[in-house]
C-alpha cells in the first residue's frame, strides 16, 4: 500500500484499495490467532513473511497453486464480495503457510534484544 497519501489511487484503483483494506482485516485476525501476534513487531513479522507474495500497487497476484493458479493484475480486484473474499482467502492462506517464518523472525528478534540488553 502506498506510504504517501499523495499516491492514493483514483477510480478502479481506489476500489482495489478498499477491497485490500477489508482483506487486511482478515490478515490481522489470522496473525493474531495463528501467529499469536500481540505487538506491533509481531504483526510486522507476519506481514514481512508474505511481502514478496503481495502486489498492492503493481505487478500480478498469483492466486492458488499448481494447475489451479491464476494471475490477477494488482488493480483487477474490485470492491465486490467475490473479489474481497478471494483476496481475503488468499492472504489467509499466505499467513498460515508462512507461520514458520513468522515464528522464526520473532525468535531472531528476541535473541537480538537479549544480546543487546
């Protein structure tokens, strides 16, 4: 998602942004339940684990696996129930698949803090 509010999209891209924000609510829920995310850093770790598989402002999403995989350009998602559900389900799967990476990042962070302090 854009860091600069001046980069906020218009038209179809704005509908994509709304669908993305709604889908991210599911990511927060899954990170809380599955990754036991409780702090900003915990949620950050969960999101870093899927960063390379998300395409908020450019590129193509690869939804599904193997023969069932299909590409969707970043701005094809609209603010409709089917698209929000598709994106939410996809992000849910990514977070669950990357749970081990999320846990690894948390352990590394704890060890770094312990070594400093």
